[in-house]
């Protein structure tokens, strides 16, 4: 998968970034201020992921018994 035309991360890249965020928060030598900033950016990224997933779900086409498709 590649980056979207608008330069934003695609879902695969976003999930990788979220995994990096979790690993960063698990570090023992992280300051409270750093952890808050990492958490905040992770939550913003998670919100974007949820919005992207919602858009994909709306675009999923369902094939009915007559062989016609309609949006899910």
C-alpha cells in the first residue's frame, strides 16, 4: 500500500505508527510530559484510523442474489 494522494498515511502505515506509539509509551525512561505528547498524537492517529475504516466500510459492495451490487 502507498501513501494517499493528500500525503496522509494509509491504514497499514497508520497501524504501524500506532504500534510504534505503544512501544514508545512502554519505555521506562520516558518522562510524563513526553508520554502525554505521545499519547495525544496516538489518540489523534487512532481517530483518523477509525474514520478511514468507516469510509472503507461504507464503500464495501454487497452482491445480492440477482448478481447486482449495492453499497453496504
